[in-house]
């Protein structure tokens, strides 16, 4: 966890989390528009809601029954306190309405995938979060995908 001194209720950064299925659906809608002659567009894909890092850790424990092992490290330079999408343009143009991006569904499906399809298959060592490639590790293991940082 990078920083616990943010100006938020629990001191941790707030981010918008979106399910990969919702992202894929939005991209398909954008492709349909392009194929039908729409010239271009830039859209923020997200829910418009934010959760703190500590809220995510608590939600993971609630959904999986497992506590996420984590370290608190100093805040990284340039990390914003609050980073949440404004999906209004995507709603308007793409008709984007996230169907799977409530936090319990994101965690439940990520955990199910992890236990079934992840190379470490449920051995308790890792779960990938829906946020970029933040890597949450379960048992102080440090074998993470290249380019990913521990959360």
C-alpha cells in the first residue's frame, strides 16, 4: 500500500474500479460506432464511484474469507488522492452502463478466476485486482508479473 496519509477518511488513496467484462463491452460498443461511420471519441470508462485501498482490502476479506497480507510504504510522488472516472460521455455516446462493476462482483469473479485459471491456481499466493495490474499478494510471496507493483 503506497501511502496512508492521504486526505481521505481512512488515509488511503481512492480509485475507481471497473470489471474487465464491462471494459470489453464498452470497447465492443465503440467498435460498432466506428464501423457505422462515427469518426472518433475519447471516453472515461469507470463507475464514477471510488473506493479506498483499505475499503478494497476489507471487501476482499469479506468476499474470500482471506486477509490480504500487505505493507504500508511511503506515498509515491505524483499519486493523486482521488482518481475516479467521469463516465458521462461513455454513458451518453456508447450507452455504457457497467453491469458487473459493483465491488463484490469484481472481487468474487476475480477470486473465482484465480482459483480456476490463474497459473498459481488457488495456492493462496496472489490475486490480480481489477485496477491496472496492481498485484495483491496473499502470503508475503514476491513473485509478481513483470511491471506490476505490490499493493
